[in-house]
């Protein structure tokens, strides 16, 4: 282990290994994570659950989860608030009750996770798969150690280091003995205390905590940033005591909140706020509201851009052919072309769909219908204008209907051009 003078230490001192899967298994961890739930389930199937034992188990679940979420995570990993000595003791005891390793070890791993999210230096990178982030990183030796992290503040915390050094004694006491002894001694439910309050409760706690690394990186949306895998979801918040708004947390990790809306489920936030009200904690950290709004706006604009890219828009006028009035009228004899606001529109296929009926539409073919369309007869909706724009096939030279005197020589030239096929019909332009 690095000395106190070293600013950065790796969260593992093991060297990279290329051994077989069997040789990489951490057998102690694997056995603990399989035997505990197996015995707990057996006990639940064979032992009646007393009401007092149930409520004791629920209390222990909340106690252990807060030890991790408020203590290991928001206090020791991210320094989101300053805790008094009694609160330190409460949270460190809760962490031992959760059997999640020491606060020092947990925070060291988690700081590496935030510093190197979704990379090879992330101790539980979501890119390694759901099962790996949930259990694999606990039961398998790594191919390489996670990235270094600064833990000097943790080394200076006497209570944190006391728990770290005495964890082999604290875990049996807070994780197993006290949960089982209290129901046995006070209301005679020794079996229930052991099976429900100790083993079954511990299994639920551990997998709830594991969901912070797995489910919170796979399930939900990313309203603040989608560069990395963390996601927000109400269900994940339910099973993790409020840690489910993980996309927010990874963007603003120093904030003592995970849920910033009053209606979002975050009991850990409520606990920390209550502790401040009671004088047990101070300096609750929050990220500037202006910066939070920037994140939301940035993602909203990105989603709107994606939606915009999926929408087909009218052809730009610079890509449309420019034709004269005579050509427009000539081609309108065989194609339902209508002039509106200087654009020539092909109404082919829309004759029977026009809300006002085919007759109204067809009486404007070959004519300038700008006044009629723009309110002279009926004030069309935005949807009508949008649909009309999709029918553009050309731009009229001069932009408006006009009549000019045609000399005999010019008329002869037009006739000869038409005979020679020099006048091409208008066609929709395809980008």
C-alpha cells in the first residue's frame, strides 16, 4: 500500500494477468456471494417471518444502504458534505453492516470509476457488459489495475482508517451478529434474525448496491449528457436508495443530490438534508443551477437536431429550375401546376385529397393562386404551408403572373422550339 506521502495510489496493486477464467476467480468472494443468498432463501422458505423481525430487517436495510449511499458514495467518494463525528460513526457502521468492503477501499475504486468512466482504467466499466459491472468485477481478478486516484484526504481521516484496518472484526459484528442477536434476544426469533435480518437482508443490500454500477449504466435516459453510459431512471432509484439518477450524478458528482426535482425519489438526499437540519452535517454541495440548465438545454438541442435530420424538408430554391410564364402555362396544360408566392407547385396526386375539393384546386391550375392561398379566400394553417412547400418543382421568372405582348417573330421561335422538343417539362428536383 502506498505511503501517506503519495498523492495518487492505484486501486489495486495486482499486476496484469492473462490466466484462465478459473484461475481468475476470487473464491472467497464467489462463495460469500452464493452461500449467503442460498442459505437466506432456504431460511425464508422454512422459517415463519415475524412482524418485528420484518421491521428490524427493513431498518437494517435502510441503515446499511445509507452507510453506502450517503457515506461511502456521497461523503467519502465525492465529499458532497462535511459530516460530524457521530454521523461519521453512523455511516461507517452502516457500511460495515452492508458488507461492502471498507469506506477507504470503496471510495478509492469509485473515484477511479469517475475519473476513467467507460475505459480500461475504470474498475467496473459498463463496456465490459452488464454482468461484469454487477458481479464480475467482484468475483474475478482483473487483467490490469484501475487508474490511480487521489486518496490523501481519506488517509487523514482517522475514523475511515480505523474502519479500514478493523473491518475483519466490524463486518461479523455489524453484518451478521447484531442483525441476528437483536431478534433472538428481544423477542426470541433467533432463526428469523439469522435468516431474514442477517443473510436475506444482506443479499438484498448487496445487489441493491451492485445496481449502482450495473443497472444505473444500462437502463434509462441521459437528460444531461450522453457521452458516457450513466443513465437516469426512477426504477433504478427505487432499488438503490436514490442513486438511480445516475446521469445527473456523473455530470455533477460533487452535488449531494442525485435527484434535483422535489418529486424524484432520493431518500439519501433527504437523509443528508435532515442531518444538516439536525446539525450533524454542514456544507452541503450543490452544482450551479445555471450549469445544470446548460446540460439539459444541450441535450434537448441535440435531440431536436436528430429529429430535424429525420424530417424531409422542401428543396431549396437555389436547386429549383427557373422558368418563364409561357413555359409554366404550357406545362400546366398536362400537369396540375399552380403558382403561389413565386414558386411553381406540382399538385399531382393531391387533387382528391384537397380539403376543399378537387374543383377548387383545379380552377387555379396554370394560374397565380397566391392571394387565394394566403388568405384571400381561406387562411391556411402552418401544416398547409409546410405541405405546399414539399410540392415545389420550380421558380417562376419574375415571381408573379405577367402578360406581355408577343411579336409574330417571337411566337414563331417558340413554336419551332416546341416542335424541336426544346421545352422540357418540370420535374420534382431530387437532392
